[in-house]
C-alpha cells in the first residue's frame, strides 16, 4: 500500500469558529470556541432535524 503524505494547514484566524461534536445514535453533544476566545458551554441536541436546527442556531449566535 502506498503511503500518502497529508499537509497541515494553519488557517485558524480571527474569523475561525471551532466546533466539536460527540456523535452518538440518539443524542449528540456540541461545543464551540469563538474567534474572540470565548467558549460556549457543552450543549446537547437530539439526532433529528429539530436537533440539528438547535445546533445550527447555536453556531449562528
């Protein structure tokens, strides 16, 4: 098998929003770090369309 070398990019700047999610079958957990360094509390949302809309709404704040 051929080794593939990947490149690491440093594209985190004052406009970058970092988000993480812990994916499970029923309930996910999310977390955000804003460009100014503030952080959100860990939030939970369900694996449904309504749950995704909650997640997206938190990202847009």
